[in-house]
């Protein structure tokens, strides 16, 4: 396609409008609206992999839009009443179709690339860790817009009705909704009895990616390959419908999409734990003595090293040989609803943990002491406040010799209520002999590390069930 033809098609087609709508809509959501994509270590501007995954999440709305705009473009020949005239020209039908599809595809892919570029510039300012592992995620996202638009063009030419674009947009939107709803998820119960919804293999036929919950998690290679095969089938079917002249050829045009679906279902993983996997390179530890973070967050090691070492010193002075000997960022990838697993020898933490995220300097030392004694047993992906928060405050106060609030992003009212409960427990706990205090601290920590029993009951002298 030469430059002159491209300029003509840009003036005559919906390509520039399609690109503008996709880019403007995506940037409006990511930059102006509040959501999970804007905060923490998984923000779309914090790291490369979250950037790629969050922009893929936008396809929930952008992909149906691309399909509908493609269908609108597919009506062009019918609206101009030139179908018979074009059929008599010497220029092959596939050549005209390739020019049109290529123009729209380049525009949509460019819009998606600009979106990633806007986020990428901000990522460069926020992290020292650069890699190319995110690139396949974004490439499949851009290809999904291209495949959706080409499919829409083919359907629009095959069914040249003014109702085709809006109806096809609704069908595409319903498809993405179902893939991330009842059709693409299965309800199950974890080993600990918590109800959760897990994605099924068929959900991966959608170009949309679920919300990003961990900066160290990425899509597996088999997901990239399977989704590419499926999208390639959609694109080839759309192009075949765009050039088909007889009902028989239109029927044969369905072969690629069926073949793509079959190949995809053979390649795509069926186990949720093989869909989203740990990025081994990103999770590689970077250490300063006994304090370690992942490569992804290596720029935060300088601010963590001194508080981490001080927390270990304080814990050793309080617990002796029972104290943990290292501080490490938690890299475990556990299913939602599962009970966290903790180590007796290591203080495991997450930069998105409520008391860690809000802490600096001495507050960070206090937070790490609290995590070393009461790491927390809230199921993965869930949020709760209550007994464990009280136990953390009392335990940290026991080690530091003075009760005080822990850093937190909780509301002032909730923080005041938890602090009041902690003061009541602390008053009775401090009146006990030192030996009894140590006994209860050990019982509390045993309950906290095993996630069996109540840490607060242990502090109060009750059975830790």
C-alpha cells in the first residue's frame, strides 16, 4: 500500500475515527477515572507487565467498539451502490479488501501502541526494572483490535444492513461479558472452604485480561500462542467474507475461525494456575544482607534495608532463637480464597500490604516487626479488619516497649476503633509477669503462622483453637 492510497483510504474510511475513539476512550479511563489501575505496585504506570495487562483489560469495551466500527466500514460498497461496478473492474477484489483492511488495521494498532507508549513513558519514570516480557501481552492486544475490525468488515459486507454494526457491537460486548462471567468462570470452593470463581479455558478466547492483582504475575506462553491462533482465525474469516462473492465461498470462509478455535482450545491451558504464572525473572531476589526484594522492586531496597535489619534486631532481642533471620518480599502465587502460607524464619511482606505501603523509616520498622509476629491470615484476594489488626498493634508494642498505632490506609474512624481495642488488651497484657507475656506471644505467633486459631485469644490467655 503506497502513501497516496493510504491517504485516500484515510479520507474515505472510518479508520481515523476508529483510532481516535479507541485512543481517546482508553486514555479517558486510565488517566481521568479512579480504579485499581491507578494505585499500588500494580498500577498501569508502575511496572511494564501491569501496564500491558491493564491495557488488555480495556479491551472489554474497546474490542466490541472495533468490531462495530469494522462492520460500519464493511457497509461502504453497499451504501455507495457500487458493488456491481467494482466487480467489473480489473483490480482484484482481494486487493481492494487488503487496502481497506490494512488502513483500518494500521490505525487501530497505532492507537493501541500510542496508549501503551503513554503508559510506558510513565513506567520509565517509576521503575528501574526494564524487560520485554510484557511485549507479547500488548502485541496480542493490538492484534485483537485488528482481528475484530476485519471480522466486523467481513460481516458488514455479508449482511449489508444498517442494523448490522450496532447488533454486531452488542454481540461482541455480550461475548466479552459472558467470557468473564457465568460462561467463562466456574464456581468452586477452596480447600479452606471459601467460595471462589476460577477462569475456565474458554474464557481465554476473549482478548480481555482480568484485573491485575500481583505485579509479579504474567500470562503464560501457551496463552499467547492459543489466543494468537484464535485471533488469526477470526481475522482470516473476516477477510475471506470481505472478498467472498458467492454463498458457497462465504460458507467456506467460516473454516479458518473454526480451525483457529480448535487449535486454541488444544493449546490454551485449562488449569487456572497455568494461565497466570509467576514471572521468574521479575521475582528474582535482590538483597542487602538479610533483607531482600524482587528485581521488579529493586529500586525500593535502599529504603527497606535499614528498617528491615532493625526489625530483625528487635525481634531477635524479644524472641531470641525463635526470631526470624531474614526479611523478604513475598513471591508466592496462591489462588484467590486460599489461606496464606508463612515462614517462621522469614518475615514475608508485600509492598501493597496496608501497613507496609503507608510506612517509611521507623514506621516501616514497626510494620515489619508486626508482620514478623502476626503476618495475617486473611484469604488471598480478600480484605478484612479486626482481631489480627489488634494483635499486630499489641505485639509490635511489646517488642518496641511502647504501644502505638501502626501505619495504615484505613479510615480514621476504623483506625480509632482498632486502636481503642488494642489499648484495652494492652492494659491487661502489660500487667502480666514477663514470663507469661512471652508465653502468650509465642502462642499468638504459633496461631498466626499456622493460620489455625485466634491470635487475639492467644494474647488474652485463651485457647488458640
